């Protein structure tokens, strides 16, 4: 199975174990399979007992603790950038609990995607026929913030009628001319993302960051447009597949809605409700299958994170059946 044959490619990346995280409970068996030692922390459990409770999970791809940024890029994102240059849309999501490695992965993908993009354009022989524009937003508490113009107030999401994608009114779309330029813009955006010092951690883990890169190319028949979304989702610890509805205000509405869409899509539902959150409204086109999408679910290898790890693996498994 490759990205080009699948609507949604699901990968899992295991973050290297740190000393304070308990015993290793994730074992990568192959580049498609991992095992979760899913039993109570009883070191004296007999082997047989352990075996019964170990769970095998299979995904399109599993990246172990020693996986490199390059490897993840080449497998998950590179083909989508090639598509974007040809006028298609694509998206990569990073899913997982806070601290599981989402931003680490996405930072690596963003840098490489932009280098790849500008290198290809420059080597195409007619670079001036291309135009690259980017926008970078954060959805935090269902408010859309422009990370490239952080002093602006919350932006409105408007449906322009018809079947077109909704539009973020007043969003800055910056014309980019080199990977270095984009890196500068991203760094500025990332600083805006954590601008509230006292809530820095909470803020960055509860907000979704969406980078959109659009590539227009002048062709004989007019203009060909491709688009790539790179999405660093909010921490999933409060909104697994079976989100605790009673948590009320603490539930991340966009993440919950995304889970519901994935449930509906994976169950083959005829009606999928995208309207419940800003994130799903914005990504309707992406989720609905008119573009190629990859999800990288992130887990820590240590036993201290067993519950969030189990819920992430489950979520990713559900997503695999789309
Ligand atoms: P998240 O965005 O999911 O909250 P981060 O990407 O911030 O998590 O990762 C948490 C910490 O672990 C960071 O210090 C990050 O540098 C480190 N980290 C994450 N993934 C890896 C990895 N694959 N290899 C090495 N360090 C990693
Ligand atoms: Mg992060």
C-alpha cells in the first residue's frame, strides 16, 4: 500500500524512551507492526500471562525510536509535495498526546517540504511560472488566530456558498520565494503560538497549528493549483475516540469533531458531519477524500503513558480503516 493508492495513510512514530518514563511497553516488530505490552505493571507476571494481554497493531508504517526525520519525510510527506507541484491537494496530520513528539515531527516535515518544493521549482527550468503562498493559523478554543499576523483579532470562517472550501476572512497569505524565507515566517509564527508566557505549555498543547502552502503554476490552459496542509494537532489526551463527554469545557471541540469524522468515515457512513468544529470545516475537502492524506500518530515508549498510548494506537487503527 502506498500513499497514491490509499485515501489515508496511517503511520505511528514512537518517541525515544526517557529514563523517567517507566519500562518500555512498546516494541516495534517490523516497519508495519508494533506490540503494546498491555498489562498491569506487575514485573513478576509469568510470560504466558503477558502474551495474552500483549496487543499487536498493524499500520501502513511504523517508525521506531531510532527513526530519522529524513525517513519520516521520505515516506509520509515527500510524495505529497510532488503531488502539490502537479496541482493536487494533500495533508499530513500529527496526532498524539502532549509530549509524544508531534511538533518534533512536524518541524522536520515543514523544513524538508519547503526545501523540496523550492528545489523542485528552481530545477524545473521555468521557476517564474510558479507562485508559492503560505498561511499559518492556530485554532485555539475554536478561535482562529493568524500566526503570521498575531496582533489581528480572531478571524472568521466563512462559507462562500456552493461546494467550495470555506474561507478564513482577512487571513494573511504571504508570497514566499525561498525555503529560507518560509523558515523565517514559520519561526515568527511559532513564537506567536506560545506568546502567553504563563500558559505557554497549555497553550501550545491545546491549539492546532495549520500550515497551508499553495502552489500555483501558469500552464497553457490557465492556472494549476496545488495545496499542502501540514497540521500539528492539539494534544489528544483529553479527546480520544471515546471522548469523555462529561469533561465539558475541557474537551477540545475540534479534536473531538475530527475523531467523530474519522469514526464516521471509517464506518462507511453516508453522512459525515464536518460542521461541528472549525478544524473539520476547514479540512472537509481533505478528510472527505478528494486529496491524499497521511496521519502520523505519536506515542511514547514508556509505561507511564500507557493509557494515552493505548488510546492513540486505537485512534490510529480506526483511522487505518478509512
Ligand atoms: P508534542 O508536540 O507532541 O507535545 P514534542 O515534539 O514537543 O511533543 O516532543 C517532546 C520532547 O521530546 C521534545 O523535547 C522533543 O524534542 C523530544 N522528541 C520528540 N520526538 C523525538 C524524536 N523522535 N527523537 C528525539 N527527540 C524527540
Ligand atoms: Mg507540540
